[in-house]
């Protein structure tokens, strides 16, 4: 009986060590996997206002989805167009800040509902749009807020372009339409805007906020 008891105790000890080793292995594996998953990161700051990659991808994805053509098989923001994505998003946030400062150009509830409806229809068709929004972990509120920002920027652009054209003579206005240059108001706004790109943000990395813990379902 004593021998049996000793054998059982030895087995228990070995089993305990094996379970402990397995637990440590699983923890180390989970840590290694988690370290390879990027939840989110800061990419730019416009006039000291920081913006994350999640915000950038959400904004540009929804902006692109508002166009009549279908979203293709490729995701909107990728390594192939990352530099362009940063440029476009930086300009949009620069204009959005100016529109917000003036406290106008907000989209009407009717217009928001219209674009929200169009967006839902594309999502229901199982396009890349739905996959991207799922990866970014966004909810309806985040989508609505982003839509509001996009429409506000578009309204501000149209208003300022119209004002600038009205201030030009007919001859200069026609010449302005044919030139591939940005409007004077945009040049002036850019001149008084400070842009910063965070370290490492010049290189694209795919983010998964719902996996990496950097975003979740927050707006």
C-alpha cells in the first residue's frame, strides 16, 4: 500500500509539472500571437489633433463606398496606396477642423438618413465594405459620425469653391476650371496647418482592433 501511495504521489507530481508546463507554453504562445496583432496606432496629427489608423481606414472606406461604383475585391486602404491614403485623410481632417471651427456645414438628418440607407444596402450585399467594418470593429454610431464628417467636409469644399469662383472674373474662372491646381482657399488653409506623421506610420500595417484590443466597438 505504501508503494502504491508513493507511486500515486509521484504521478500526481509529474502530472502537476506537465500541466504547469502546458499552461506556461499556452501563455507564451498567446503572448507571441498577441504581439503580432496590431490593434491600432496613431498615424498623423493635424494641428496637434492626433488621429489613429482605425479612424483613417474607417473614414476613407466609408467615403469610397459613397461613390456610385462598387467597391472591388481589394480593401480600400492597403500597402499599395498607404501614402496616398495619409495624404487624402490629412487634407480631409484639415478641412473638417476648419468647418468645425466655423460651427457650420453640418449635414441635415434627412441627408444623413439617405446616405446611411445607401451604405446599409452595400453592406447587405456582403461586399468588402462589410468585411472591413467588421475588422475595424465599428458600430452604427461610429458609422453615422463618420458619415457626418464626410458630408461636412464635402459641403465646406463646395461652399468655398463656389465663393472663390464667384470672386473671379469670367475669364479667370474658366481658366481656373481647366487648371489642375488646388483652389487658393485650400492653399491658404494648408499654409496655416501643421501636419505631423508619427514614427513608423509611413509604412502600412494591417490593424485588427477587435483582436488586438485597440478599438473594440467604440466609435
